[in-house]
C-alpha cells in the first residue's frame, strides 16, 4: 500500500518542460488543433451544400414546381442558359423570368391543385 501512495505522489509531481518551450505553448497547441478541426468540418459542410445546390439548379427542367428565394412559387415553362421562365398564375397565364440562381428549391412532385382526393 505504501508503494501505491509513493507512485501516486511521484506522478503528481510537476515535470519540467523542455528548454525553449514555455507553459503557454503547451496550452496553445491543442487550441490550434481544435480550431483547425472546426474550420475543416465547417468548410466541408458548406462545400457539400453548395455542390447539392449546383446540382439542383443544373437539373431544373420544364414542368418542375419551384420556389424562388423571394417566395414566388410556380411551374417552370422554359429553361434557358442563365434564366428560367416560371408560370405563376394559371388563370391569367402570368409568366416571370428569373435568374437561374434565384431558384431556392425544387418542390417534390405533388398532385394537381384541383385534385383534392389525391391529397388525402
């Protein structure tokens, strides 16, 4: 039992740092490593999100239901290089041209608005 207490007492003794290294360096190394890991994870996530958005914008096609970043919802009528024509009102045949980058997301396929039985 005495040997156990002696070992614990020796283990709790402060050890000296190598010459030229102060105690602050020992504190900053883990901090720098954690910050580097944090930025790696954040950047990786944003790149993945940007890649998904680029794929979504590239795959927009006619008759897709879309919502713009301004909240306008409609059906894609025509797809051009940098712009998309969206029909927003069926009754008055209102069409609006948007930049392709203005599309927030493509909505999932949904039944026609007049078909209430299919929604239930």
